[in-house]
């Protein structure tokens, strides 16, 4: 049950925040909001960047594996 719970929290904990705040932007983002909202926005932006980095690394590793096999 722990894996399902972990997946649920990783997937849906920030869902409401993302749906209200919209896509990640850096210029003028979340100005005038309270500190917790700004911090949540920063965490969400970092999570999106981390996911993109992980996807890039995964694709790079797959390309290298194909080159090595060929």
C-alpha cells in the first residue's frame, strides 16, 4: 500500500495548485501572493524542471545504449 500512497501523493498533492496557477512561468509569476503560495510555485517549477531533466537523461541513455549495441 506504501507504493500506491507514494504515487498518489507525488501525482495529486500539487494538482490543485497547478490547476489554479496555470503553466510554469518565470516573469512576473505569483507576484502579490502570500509567501506559502510563492514557495509552492517554486517547488512546482523545480519539479517540472527535474522531470524534464530526467526525461532528457533517460533518452540520452537510450541513445547511448543503442549506439553501443550497434
